[in-house]
């Protein structure tokens, strides 16, 4: 799912991960570490500045069975909401 609206979706976010300033593969590596500490059904909010995350985050979700609830881009910042599977 892709959203480009300026308003943030209304998800019950349990955990936030800020990967601002980091480049591939660091954002995905940090996401792997973060989801290890989370339970199925929880929502992870990821903030990134690496354009490669637009490709990597959906693949991460697909490969690991997580649901990409929302994907947004605004002013060079990428915002993802992921429900753990």
C-alpha cells in the first residue's frame, strides 16, 4: 500500500525506529533487530531518508510475512507502518 498524503495514518504504533541518515543495508539490519523484540500484530513505524528503502522495506515485509500498512514519502523522508506477521 502506498500513501502520499501529508497526514499520517492512524495506526496504533507500538514501536518507532528512526533510521534517518543511514543507508543500505543499515535501515533493514536495524529493522531485523527491532522486530525480534516485537510480537505478532504489533505495528512498527519506520522513518528513513534512504531512497533504497522504497524497494527494500516492501521486500522485507513480503519475505518475512509482515504487512506493509502504509508507505509515504515527503521532502526526502520515507515513512513506513508495518504490522508484524
